[in-house]
C-alpha cells in the first residue's frame, strides 16, 4: 500500500507543478525558496501601449492566479510533508492525536496529516 500511495503522491506533485508553471514562476525574491510568484497575464487587449495600463480581465485573472498559486503551494507542501513522513516512518499517524489515519482516508487523500476526528 505504501508504494501505491507514494506513486499517487508523486503523480499529484507532478500535476501541481505543471499547473503552477502555467500561472506562476519560482520566486527568487524575499519568499521562502521553492515558493512561486503568480505571473501577471498579458493578453494584449484593452491596453493603451503608450500608457501601459492593464485590462480589467488581466487584473482579475492575476487576482485569481494569486489565490490559486497559494492553494497549489499549500497542497505541494502537504505532499512534501507526506514524503518526509514516509522516509521517517511517521506516515499514516495523525499529527494531532498520534493515532493511525484510516487507510481509506489515505487512499482518498494520501497527503492527509490528520485522522478524520482531528481533521
């Protein structure tokens, strides 16, 4: 079962990184290394090249990208934490109560860090 869950996590991680690459880029600024910064879309419409203003749709999509980037990063961090727990032998134990996480929960969400009661 552990190998199957590792494969699920790896596939999910690859999908998240692919999704992130379409709306963000790795942030080399003041943020924690490995985090992403949402990219500002440039649709080339509704802008005055002399003024350089952005279109309302670009601003709206950028706002969506910021929120989505944060959610994808959060999920990526949970996956990385699950991999660390697998390596240390702590995988499948609830972070809050220490009891085993139900196998069905792990099958549905391999990056779960808590049992149903504590989650």
